C-alpha cells in the first residue's frame, strides 16, 4: 500500500472536501482518501491500478489545481 499527501491550495470548504473525496475514492485501487480543508491537502492510500497521475487527474477533473509536488 502506498500513501501520499498532495497539496491542493484551492480547497476551502466542505463542498471541496466532498467532491474530491468522492472522485478520488471512486478510483480502482484507492483504499482511502481524506481531505483536510484546514491544511488544504488530500491524503490517499492506494495500490495499483491507481497511481499518482490518476489521483491528480481525478482531483483536476473536479476543477482543482494540484501544483507539482
């Protein structure tokens, strides 16, 4: 299991949290996705077939920018 935390500066409310957690959590291989509104981060635990690229893609598909980590 791989765990990572991504910075997503545009997170600012409960709606952001809900939409990102749902999108990332729906990816095959993602065991958990937790958004911290206060820290503006997304913590994800995943195995293949999920990847950092697919996780970032899911976040960006929701309209949030993920700066280079």
